[in-house]
C-alpha cells in the first residue's frame, strides 16, 4: 500500500509513533517493569538515586521510579481519552457547521469563536476548582469542553471547501441523506485532517492535564506524571536537591507531548502536498 | 534576421518518487529576432514546462535534464542566479497562465510596476516609473485610475491585462505568453493580441505564445510549432501549416475548428485521450489515436522531425521515406 | 468599516459570554462549593461578610437565578467584585490592581518578543529550506512547543537560580532593597529574566512553525513565481512578496494562541513566585478564594478579548482585502 509506505518513510511519523508505542508498552507492562507499587510508603524518604531506587524516593517514602512507571497508565489514558473526546466534539461541530452552512453555521461558528478566544487554562482552572470531588473525570471533561474550538474551525473550513466538489453535488442530486454524505462521501477525504486534529487535541490534553494536576486540581492521590510533579513541588523537591523527582516526570510529559506533536505535523505534511519537500 | 533564441535538444520534466517524468523531450527550436512563434497543443502536452524551462523558472520537482537554451548566444541554463536575474524581464519576460494570481494581493498595482522598473532600469525617479506605467496601461486599455488599486479590486480580465502590461514595461527582446487570453472574451482577446502584435512590429521583440487555440495562432503568428506528448510534431510557417498540415495530429486539430465563413461542415474531434506522460506508448506517441497509423511501424519506431517541405518540418513516419537528405535535426 | 463593526460586535458578545460563564459556573457545580467555603470561613468572617458571600454565591435561595444574574451585572458595572477571602479585608479590585502590572509587563513583553523572533525565524527556516540550520529549527521548535510551561520553568529555576545562583529564586523585585522609583528597575529586570525567557522559549516554537508553513504555502503561489520571473532581488521577494502575505494567517493564529500563552504564563508565574495574576490565581485556588478567582478569570478574559481586538485592527491595516469584505 502506497500510504503505508509513505507513513513508514516519514521520519517524523515514525519517531512519534515509536515513542507512543514504547510508552504504551511501558503502561501495559507496568506491573512487570516497576519493582514496587506506586503508593508503597515503606521506604526511607528523600533518598537519592540508587540501585534499589533508580530515581530515589519521595519525601513520603515512595519509590519514584515505580511511580513514574505506574503513572504512565493513567497519564496515557487520560491523555488519549481527553484527546479523543475533544477531537470528537471538534469534528462533529466542525463538520456540521461546515456542511449545513446558513444559520446553523452562524450559531455554531459564533460559539466556536467564543470558545476560541476565551483563555483555556484560566477557564479550566475556574471550573475545576469548583469541583469538590477528587477524580480525574472532571479534568477530562473540563479539558475537552475548553479545547475543541480550534479543531472545529479548521475542520469547518475544510468541509466547506470539500462540499463544493463535484462528487458531493452528485450525491446530493442522487438523493443521499446529509448524514450519509457527510460520513460516507466527505469524511474519507478529510481523514488526514481529522487524524491530525486528533493528535493536536491529544497534545493539548496532555499538557493541560499536566498543568491542572500540577496545580492540585483533579485527584492528587491518583498516580500520574502531573500529580507526581504536584507532590514534588509541594515538598520543595528542587530546594531539597531532589532534582530527579522533578525532572523525570516533566521530561516524560514533554516526550509524550512531542510524540503527538510529531504525528500531528507528519500527518499534516502528508495530507498537504504543498508542505512536502 | 539573426537568431535570438536557439533551443537545443532540451529535455525537461519532473522528478517524482516513482522516477523521472519527461514533459518536454528533445526539443529543438529556433526563434529569430522579431519572430512570432506559436506553440500549440492540448493541455498536458508539455508546453508550459517547455516555456518555464526556457525562462529558467522550473522549480523542484521540475528540472531541466539536458540540452541548451541559447539566448543571444549565451546558454541561459549555465548562468548563475545573479547573471540570470539581469536577463529576467529586461531581456525576457513571461506572462503566466491564469494571471488571476500573479499580482501580489497586498501591493498596489502601481508598486508592482515600480519594483520591476527600479530593479532593472537605471532610473530611480517615480515620474519616469509613472510615465511608463501609464503608457503600458494605455496600451492594454486600462483606465489610469486603476494604478492605485489593489489586485482584488480588478476583474479577472483586467488582472490579465495588467500582467501583460508589466511584461512589456521594459521592452524585452523576448516575451513568452502562456495562454494569455483564456480568461478574456473574444473581443478583448483580439484587441490585445493586435496591440501586442503592433507593438512587436514597432519595437521588434520576439514572441512565443503558448495556447491550445490553434485558430488564434493561424492569424497572427509567423511560425507555429505543434506539440504532442512532450515533442514537437510539426513546425512550419503559419499559413503553410494552415493550408497544408502534414502530421495527422495537426490535421485533426485543423479539422476541429470551424471556419467563420464557408459551408457548414461536420466537425471531427480527435478520438481518444492524450497519453499519460509518465507511461507513453512505444514508438510514435500519437499512434493509438492516429487514423493513419501503420501497424508494425508506428508502434515500434519513434519518428523525429524531418523537413518535408522547405521550412516545414513534421515528425511522422508517413514522410520518413519521402524526406531524402533533410537534416534530421530541425 | 463593516469589518470593524463586526469585530466590535463580536467583542461585546464574547465579553457578555465570559461574564455569564463566570456567573453560571459556581451555580452549576456539583458538591455545592459555596457551602464548603462557608463552612471553612465560618469562624473567621464577620456576619456582614458572610451575608455578602451568601448573596454573591446564590445561597440566598429567596431570589431567583435570573434576579441574581441581574444583580451580578449591577455589581460588575459598579466595580464591585467582592472581597477577597485570602487577603481579607482587601477588596478584590485592590488585589488585582497590584498584580496586573507585573503580569502585563511580563506576558506583554514575552509575547511580543516570542512572536517577532518566532516569525523571523520562521521566515528564515522556510526560505532556506534544505539547509541544516533551517530544517533543524523544525524539530527543535516542535520539542520546545511540547514542553509544559511549568516544567521548563522549574528546570530553569533549578539550573540558573538554585544551582548556579545567578538569578533570584522568587519575586518580582528585591523586597529587601531600599531603592525607590526607577532605581528599582535593575532589580526588576534581573528578576524578570528567567520567567521571561521561559515563556519566550516555549511560545516561540509555535509561531516559528506557523510562519514557516505559511511561507512555504505562499511561496508556491503564483505571485511569488511572477516576482521571481521579474528578476527581483531575493530579499525583496522574501519580504515584500512572501513574508508580507504569509504573516497574515500568522496574525490570525496569534489571536487564537494568545489564550494558550496566557495560560502557560500563569503557571510560569506560579513556579517563579512572580507576583502577577497567575500567582494570585494559584493562591486563590488553593485557598478556595472564589471571589478572587472569578475576578481574575473575568479580567483575563476581557484582557484577551481586547488584545484580540487590537490584533484584528492590525490585521485590517495589513490586508487591503479586508476593507472590501462583505461584498
């Protein structure tokens, strides 16, 4: 298949995918890779890296390495779920607004523009702060509600370009229902953009998730890379010289984010012929 | 009359992941000073690639693979960017196809004259620039108030005429026109072409005009070269081509245009589709569609341009035996 | 003109939306945060303050939601944003007034620098496509764009402030110095270097990539080819033809990414304990100071909207097609 070969040849896509696959494997095999449970506090607190504790221990006596490994699971899940939800919202709204036009488009575009302009993080913080229940679910919902606007706008303009193509007009004349046209005729031609949008949303989700958790919103007792950083900050990790407590989760977040960014960029490149060398 | 442009064995095309695609193969052309040559052919036959190759405008993945473009004796393909820049516009200008978008959307039309005058002429005074611009506008028939307009305020036809005006501003020695009148209505078409032609007689520049409209060329060109699948298949003085086309493709083209006067005739198109340049048929590229193809010969041997009458060249095996000592290159 | 009117209209509408969201959110949340907050401050607030809080958060179920909404608007227009719980008895507006200049200075200059440098580098990266440096900028930009703001801040803080000790660990200026007025400037700048650099580094990448993509797109447009055919000097084509057109979509993107930059800067302020709005917001969140939180959100939204409006104005100045829009 030409497409598969093209994907394999694109270095950015390859790197991004490799990182993602690696992290997924770590998440899946966490019980095997991590020497201890993430919340076991029976170790000597504040230890520097050693052979028993590759990244040392926290101020509460947990093994940092185990935490990081176990944390991969929830971080990935939240990131991917949020990204998917966010992408689903933006795809639906973008496609509907673009296809139907008229007042449907006017209303949806207005809403989209409002959400586009309102600053995401402060809004998220406000909403999340009001939620008194300690869970990651509100985080997922909050990020999705605030992050869909950009993707919706991009997909809407693409849809508006495509709906004027001849094959769509032919389908309309043939009497296909709008839903069928959107999903069977146009959707496949927008796949590249939709996939790129998903990766963009996932990147946004990962960074926002980390930001909110760092501030202590969500569930501080869940083990994700973001919450590890929260505890590290709260326990003055830097000032105590426990730099690895801070550095490692942060680098991992950046790496995960970058994998999504690479995939986003690569899919964009592959679908937009002008960007190809 | 001296030879202004001599294209020698030029092959150009595009580098694709699957391999090279030749859009212009072994082209040999000569243009004299003040000559008007028309380059005719269907879409996709390589005319624009050829024009861009001559003008040094082929961008990757487009490339010139071999050959020479001798302009005034100098091979343009060998020139450095800086040297080529001196040739551009002052010696050779081009009006591109679909001039809808050749004007910078954020610059006033006036300034798009200014910059080319500033770069190439020795002058720096705006009065001189304005003078030139106004004269060019008069030539192409646009009211001078549009000098201060932005491109989006002009109609498609006007933008095309502005592009032509800018192309002539420096009185170059060669002007390449790539489908310059497709967006214009027939009346303006004629008027502009007549103006260009009269300017040509006055100033003596040469023209290469690319078009798929053979009927247009028959009237105003001196010479016509017909292209098919990247090759020149026939070349002759315009009137001669009109009266006595030799190549079956040219004959087909001639039959496709109804004359304005005379009896009504049934029109014949040319059956079939132009070939995919990436996978040409063996032998003569036209043979699958040719009503006079000779099986066993036309699908095996590739004809080259031969002189079939004085100054009249055709690349067809029908005449391969007839032409005796004519030079194989034309 | 029509364009301006449309933008103003949008500004007003979004402003209304932001204010309404601000009002609605506390009423929508499960788990009744207002009760939690009341319980927390029971012993510490005067009865009047408690009553005011009850009013503000709609626990006074005598009044309907709509009436409360109207009263909310009345309060906004009279400049009464309530009293801060953390900085009691300071009014919220006073707290805001103190921290806004710091954020404006920091984020304002960071955004301008990041946009300018990012755009220029984007032009370079696109124009010299194929060279090592130009192409190398792409993955570098991608990487820095994916780094969480706060994490880079932490690393920078650790490296330059803690380890190397070259920069202060916290604050907007040296609070122990007795300098006044302009003499404080060097100290202010010294304290601003690290947070500023962090924001610039992280934000720059996005604009670099956007501009690069725009340039590449524009360079395949006909008018650039025409400019090249005209034999114009390289620099003229690069700036007056390509970049001048490529910057337009970048400006559009600028408005949109402003919200994101603001968010990231908030986190940066938290890490550097920089006395701006972000830091105050953090305090407010951790101590559930709802009046302050809401006011901050309001302020940030309105500030972003105004900034957007100005960006739209600049865009209108740069793109002549805009004035004739609406035909």
